[in-house]
């Protein structure tokens, strides 16, 4: 598909995205996403998972427009709490705390919030343009992928995600295997035989991934907050007034370069497996600090330390849709939830998705442009309004979130067993946090497990039982070698460090 | 270490139950082959992790232990969620939601109590209108029949 073709399809997408219904759901997604981002703890994963049941009566396009809006809306909203109370609304906003909160302490919360919104808008828009022009040729290239390539790519994704989530690689890999094991419960995707159902009809459809997601990320977050001291649970925030929000021309000039660099960096990072927004924001902050003439200002309210990471965050979030739509493989937990939502609505993302569901693909892409514009409007003048939600003490907010989790989960299938699974996963997620186990690899593996198994078994069928098929196909071999590299490099580095330490000591 | 042991046992259970399923051959894998491989992998990884922990605990012998934390509220919270789940069908959504919120706010020590009462009442009523009346989600009616 050429550039002109992409433009024509995008125009068609605007026709889909600008119907009254889709505009409404885009607006709803943007508002809910901003709220989810503003609320510390309730990140985009739990936010999307909670809202999936509300999309059951909708067509797939409207549903994905709203859920995607929650994802990128949360990225906008996440910066608000980082700047105002030094608590990141979601993990990708951690870097924004450093200089954003310092700016707030200097009485410049308004410009910091405004530049976050402007940076997110510019970077988001550029990343969507990248999505428009890069997705169709990538999808055509991915048509040549067979089961061995998909298997190796998924294994690569798991290992990279496990390696970059910040915790122990071994623990993350174990969580990925546990997720894959949970994914085997239900009907065998190849033969249709029941597995690990122990005669329970409700388990034939497998473990409800929404229950696992809400449990691991929603309930566990609430429980984690519950044990905090009363002082934190009663914390309130001072919100800037509307007239304090505007940045000066100097602020804008100062931030423009950082925004553009952040957009480029974030876009690239979003295309590879891992928690892209987190890596992109960290990379952007370090880049800005390194190239700055005044690196000593970073950590003390440097505006480029706010604008760059926020731009990178949004660009990474938008470009993460490319592997989801083009390969059908989510490289990050929020897109894993979106994959689940797509499948619930009968859409199987992959290389054929653009051809099979052009209205959905181009409609969602066009809605992202509209959603970004809505978010800029919401986040500039209305930031004080959204930040007002932080005035509600957590002591009241936590029970409300818990009720929403319970009701949202029950409305997915109307099965009580799902509530028990959610509760169990909530307790498990809480313990996992205590023991420093990551939930993201488990969730990603749970969603991708059946696909991985099918690709594995089909590959062996094609090769008549020979594992050589994974090494004999160039693309598959490249992914496996990259996987090996990701596994061995940290080990080698650790060995070098430990062998160097005694020498230094001597 | 407890987590590593639990994961090892989970892997062992996966191996045990996978062996009850048809394994097939590599050319035509049966239902049990993939989970069997995963079970073995989990056992191997958790054994490595346990070994790592043992080595680390030996080198860090004498280090200060973790600060003890209060799990009381967390357990109470989980207890209320479990009780609500168990009683949801018979008590119904509206009453369950009200009692659920009231109990959780009491655990968190929201004061004055009149505020918890009002917030619980308004939120339960609003949720009922939103989910049951507006979104038409068939939530349990219970004794009240609402």
C-alpha cells in the first residue's frame, strides 16, 4: 500500500470515527482515560479491563475506539499527580515526578501541566502518522510469517519483557510460564479436548483474562494502598487555578526540541517488546540531561525533563498499536488487554487485519487523532477539574474502586466463579508485589499462551516433529538469536562484574 | 523461598496432570505435551531461583530482617470482598453494595460515620441505577427483588 493509498484509507477512517456514536465513545474513552491516569494506582491496564464489560453492547470499532482512548488518555492524565503530589498516576509517569514536582514546588505547576499536555499532543500526533504509514507495509511483510516465525517472535517478546521490567529476570520468566500454564486451562486450541477443567463446565472457556487483569492490577493495587499509614490515605492536594496554567513563550521554545526528540525516541521504543512508555520516558530524560548545556538543572525543575519524557511516553503508547494490529502480538500489558478485547469482539488481529477489517483499523487510527485533540482540550483548561478528584481522600476512593472492580467483573459473564478468580488473583497480585514478582509477564503470557501453543504445534506438524524448523527459517533464527542474546548478555555482564570485584578489592 | 517452593510445586502439579492427558508425538502433539513442557520449565526455573536464594542468604547471613508490616486491614478487606461475593446472589446487588462500602470504609476508619453512611448509600444507589437500570446488566436481585 503506497502513501497515497494510506491517506485515502485514513480519510475513510475519519468518516468512521466522526459518526456521532464513535465521537461519543472517543470522548468517553478520553475522559475515563484521563481519570484513570489521574488516580494513582488505577493504571491503564486495570482501567481498560474494568471498562471491557461496558463495551459488550457496542460494535467492535466503537469498543476499541473507547478502550484505546482509555490507554492513551491515561498517559495524559498520569502526569497530573506526578507534578502535583509527586506520585505517578501510572508507571510511565515516574520520570515526570523528578522535575515536574520540583516545578510545582517553585509555583510553576501550571506550565508543567500545560507542557505535558502539549508535548503529549504533538508526540501523539506524530506517532499516529507513523502508525498510518508504517502499519500497512509492515502488515504486508508480516504476511510472509508462518507459525515458526510467530512462535520465535512471541518467545522473543516474553524474554525481552521479562528482561526490562526492572525486577529479576528469573522471577519474570517464572511469571511468564505461570501465565502460559493458566492459559492452557480450558479447551485445547488444536484438538478441542478439555484440559485441567476437573469436570467444571465454567472452566471450559478457560480462565477469564479480565478477572486475572483486574485482580493482579486493580485489586492488588487497592490492597497495597490499604496497608499504608492513615496520613497517606487522607492526603489531599492543592490544585492550580485556570489562569496559572499557561506556559511562557520561552517555556515553549525551550521544550520544542525535547518534545520532538521524545516523540522520535518513544515511537521507536514502542515498536519493540517491553513496557515501552516506561523505557521511553527514562531514555528521553537521560537523553535530555546528556545533551543539555545545563545538566545540573535536571532534578531541580528543568522543563525539558518534563516535556521530553511526556512526549516519549505518548509516542511509545501510540506506536505500541503497530505490533498489536500488524502482528496480532501485543508487546506490552495494556495492548495485551486490548488484544483480549479485540478477540472478545470477534476480531483476530494480525497481518490480515487491515484487509479484513479496514473500517475498524482506519476508524481506530483516525479516532486517535481526534482523541488526542480532545485530550489536549481536556487537559489544558480542565486540568484543575480532573485534579479535583485527588481531593477525595483515598479512604473513600479505595472502597469505591473495589466496588467498581466487583461490579465490572460480574457483568462480564455473570459468573460468580469469575469474582472468586478475581479475588484470588488480587491476593496473588498483592503477594507478588511483596515478593517482587512482576504481574506484566504473567498477563501477557496468559493472553498470548494459546497463540504460542498453536504456533508451536503447527510448526512441529510442518517439520514432521523436527525442532530444526525454528533454526532453519531466517526470520525465526534472528528472533531466537536475539532472545539468546537478551538472556545471555545480563548473565555475562554479571559474571564480568563479579570477576572484576575481587580483583579491584585486591 | 516460600514462593520458589510454591512455584516448584505448581510446576510439579502441571507435570502430573499433563501426564494424564494424551501426549501424542512431536509430529502430532497431544493436549498434554505443551503444558508438560511448561511444567518442567517451571520446575527448572524455580529450582534455579531457590538455589540463587540459598546462595544469597548464605552470603547475606546476619543481615537485618524485613520491617514487620500490618496485614490486618488487607485481610479484613479480602474477607469483606469474599463475604460479599458469597452472599451476592442471595442478598442482591443493591444491599450488598451498600453493606460492602460501609464495611470497607469502617475498616479504613472513615470519620464521621455519617459520611460513610451517606457515601455508601449514594454510591450503591447510583451504581444500581447505572448498571442495572441504564446499562441493563442483570445483577443479582436477591431478597429485595430489585
